[in-house]
């Protein structure tokens, strides 16, 4: 009688390990996004943990995320910036997690969208300064 329980227990432990790892990674990513959103400038969320290095987003990546093809490589035209702002609002709302418990967007993608827009917004502010 003890024989059949061993393989079943082993399968349950393996499933638990896989699911536990996935849940931990999702929680870790959500924590990083919230820390960035709340201006948490250091600590656990910004450090290298488990071999993950956080690197700043490049301008090209920000343009790809917001689906903007800039006419010039070095700066955004007012029309390009306006398109980036429109796409930011649309993509941000499309990826908002559903608070009612139903299927919603992705907090990870929403974090990427926020970071992309902030980068372009800062670039625009520097350009507008005399």
C-alpha cells in the first residue's frame, strides 16, 4: 500500500515547485513595478536579485513600446510626441489590471508603458527648456 503513494507525492512536489516559482516571479515583478510607480529609488526592487539586472530603457525601446516612428532619430517632433501621448493613454488603459477580479491587463506591460512615456516626457521637457 505504501508503494503507490510515493510517485503521487513526487508529482505533487514537482507541480508545487513549478507553480511556486511562477508565483514568486510574478510577485517579484509586480513589486518592482509598484516600487517604480511609487518612486522607490532603491532597495530590493532596484537591485540585482537572482541574476536579474535592471537596466534603464533606451529611447528606441520607448518609441517601439508606444508605437511611434519618429521622423528624426535625435528628437521628437510635436506630432510624434502627441502620438506618443495618445498611444500611452490608450495602451495604459488597455493594460489596466481589472480590480473586479475578472480578466484584466498586465501590470508588467503597464509598467513598461509608464516607463516608456516617462522617458519621452523627460526628453520633451529638456527640449522645451531654454
